[in-house]
């Protein structure tokens, strides 16, 4: 049977908004209609998140700064697994999967950070967690961190434990507390979204942190199976691979999923094989990576001969949930590295577990307590309001009440864009201006209480094709979180990604959509009544890895020598830390702490950052072979079949 192929790529993809303007060629039996190309599946695969990074070596940076940043709330993105964003280390080490250029940064001192506190006393104590005006600390070792979450708390914890005078400024009123105070109409406290924790070999630094915190009980569930659904029913399931015999990667995934139910025919799944070959090619050189980055994932799938059914029913919905955007609007390089590190590098990589309660209370609050015990300050309700720079040295020099010798920005793309727009000192720097070229995506989080218990086949579920442009997931919290185990009714957490077209809907309309989608998958919910609910909207909250965006993403060491960045949207991280990831955000926080220590030279032990599990021998051999063939082909003028 002839498989229907993908049409030529979109001629135009516009967007500051994530909404795509798509023009596809018409005609031909093998050509997808514009409607089927732009409104295919809607959600899939529990969000891919992972990463790891080793501290920079041979960096010549030293650091001091102060910051007053303009009109931005440096709070974490509430839905993606990672909370903050920022730039990444630009050092190179032997064996990195992609060779990055090494930059030496010379640097000088001093600076200060201020918040927009009209009443300084207002935030002291309870929600601020310390004096509203800092004492000044040890000169030469003062660090201000803007933004909490995995990156900000990670940097603050390590630096404070190494004796640095740390002040973390966070916009939310209760840093490390529950969900910025979100409550349902009946007063139930909620946390936005569900965050997955991937297999230990992928999340090594995160799992190490959880052990270091010596928590009273383990905060995560066992690894769980996940169901993949479309409006016609179950598509397939993701097993727990680590409970199955381990086989070479790609072989193991195929063997262990082959006997499972698949609505997608085998012949359509096999059309992905040429695409898998590009996993060895895209990292063969820096130039090659940038070529893939400028191409959309849709175009790569089309060139590789992926069938339209495989694209619409599996790949597109998977990416709508994994990277929060359709393949038409995703960098092919970002898709390749995300799929590789979260699902394909090793058989067990896609295994995922979930928090047994609120991440803020289970993990962030103990981190904040560690920071304060070590002498650091974690201050809530702080909107950073400006930046002052010495016109001669180009360094941050002062800004109201928060003196600093180094500053770490741990905020996301939209937050940094507000800072750049409102701060001339940043706007003068090309690397900060480049941030204005980046985009973010919209997310909606819901939580719904039903009047009776309805069992679900899987605790975690991915929805495909229920919304024309948005991805979706839903989770049975009775099965995952301790506080809901004895609830009389089922509690569902459901999230929409790339949700710009849903944002204008009323809360009631969104809740009704969730109930309808869940009941389509699990008919037991038909007739169940909603007794409480909440809908949380987050515009421009999640990193968007759009085609060509790599060139605009920042490094951790910035053009202002005593200012560093951390978060899941940075580039140049010489590790397997890719995609939207709690691990990536945390690792870049540790890396930023190491950069600060190198800059200030104030002593202490650099953070140990664990690397990812190495490539398996057959993958390493394939990549080496591809590099050799690429060089040979270049010498004789042959063209790459994928580019």
C-alpha cells in the first residue's frame, strides 16, 4: 500500500505569536491538505525534560556586579519543568557532543541590585525571609540572583553553602512556597501543571540533589506507564523500559513496544527510519548543527519520507507536548537533540516519574531552608527595576539597595525581554538585544475535582487531535499524589500547550473541554459532576525553540563581565542538557555558580556537575562514521541528502 507522504514545507511561517501562517502546495493524491497539516494531532508524550552540565573549565572570568532591573517579575515559569531561563556556558571540553567555541572573558568588579519596594518593611520577615535591606555582606563575595526555580535556587544554594553572601530576589510573594497562592473557588491550594522527572541516568544532578536534601520521604513516584490517545481511542502506551531486559538503544525501544497495541500501522512507523539516521548527522559539526537549526522539523520529516499518518498521529502530537509547538514551528536541531536525549539515547531514557505532591513544598522549600541556614537571603515580592552601568568599564556598578559583586539572571525569555526593553545598559549589548528575537509559548493549567472516583487506565495520559493547534495531557492525581489518595472523588490535572487559541475562552469553557476530552478516553467520566476547579493561564511562559533561534540564544557568560545567566533556554552547554527540562535549568544554575566563583576568586569548592550516560558503542560508531563520510563527501562536492 502506498503511504501518503508529507507535502512540501510551509512557504511562510510567520509569528511573534506561536500561531502559524501556513501555505502548503495544493493538489496530488499524496499531498496533505492544509487543514490536515496545520490541525493534525494535538498532544503527546509527557513533557520531555532532561539535561546535565559540567562546570566550565579554564574560564578566565572573575566577577562583580549590581543590578537594578526594570519592571519584570523574575518568577519561574509555572508549567514547564524548568522554571527559569538564561544563557549557557561557552566552554569546550573533549568529548562533548557538539564542539563549542571557547571564549575568554576578562572582568572587573562591583555592582548593586534594587527592587521596586516603596515600603521596604512590607516584605521583611514572613514572605521575604529576611531583612528587606541587606547588610552589605563581605565585599568581593556578594551575589544577587534574580529569579527562583531550579536555576535560581540551585545557584543560590551552592554559593551560600560555599560562604558567598547571596541575595535571591523573587517576584512571587512566597519563594519556595506553594504556587504563588493559587486557590480554587472553594479555597483549595494548587500548583500549576505537572512536571515529569526522567530516568536517573538523564536526571543525575536532580536525583543527587534530592538525596542531598535528606527529605523525610522520597518525593517522587515510581516510574509509570503513559497512555497516548486520540478522539478515536487509544493509540499506544509507553511502558516502563527499565523493568524490561535492556537491549541496545533503538533495538530495545522497537522490541519492547512491538507487542503493545498500536493504532498506527507498522508500515507507517517504519517511515521514521530515515529520520533516525539524521541523529548521527546533525551533531557532526557546529556548521551542520546550525543548518539543522534553521530548518523546521516539519521540513526534515518531509525530506526523510515520513508518512502523513505517522506525522499527524504520532510525531506532531508528541512534539506539541514535548516541546510545546508543532513541528512546522520547531527547529529541527532542537527536535533531534530533544528526542535523542529524552527517548532514543538509551532504552530506559523515556521512563518518567512524578512528584508525590507540590514541587514547591517537597523540593523548593527545603532548598530555600538550606540557603537561609547557610546565611543567604531569599526575598519574595521583589520586582527588579533597573540596571546601572559604569559608562567607562561597561560593568554594572550600582543600583539602590542591593550591592553585588556578581549577578545571576535566572528568569525566562519574556522576563529578560522586559528587562532589556526597559534597561538601556542591556539594550546596548548585542547579546542582550538578540534575546528580543526569541519567542515564548502559551500554556493553560487546570485542576478539576469530580463528585466520584473514576479509575483511569493510566495515571499519565497524552491527548492527540482533541484540539486543532494545542497539545494536551491529563493526570489522575489520586494515583500520583499523596494528598489525593483518599479523596472521595477523582482529581484530574490537565494542561494545554501551545494554547494561544484557547486563552480567550472562559474558565467554564476550558473546564468543559477538559471534561469532554477525558470522558472520550475514559467513558466512566460521562455523567460525573465537577465540584471544584481552577484554570490558570500563562501567556508567553515557555521557551520556544523556533527555526533559526539558536543564533539568538545567549551564553551564560555575557558581554557584561560580572553578569551571568541560567535556565533551560541558554546555549553552549557542553552536556546532554537539551529541551525543556528541570535538569537543564538546575544544571545551568550550578554552572552559573561555578562561573561566579571563578570570577570572584573567593574560595570554596565548585559545584560537581554529573555528565549524562555516554553514547552506546554502536551510536558512537555511527556518529564517527557519519563525520568521516561528511568530510569525504565535502571533499568531492557531494550534497547532504537531508539538507
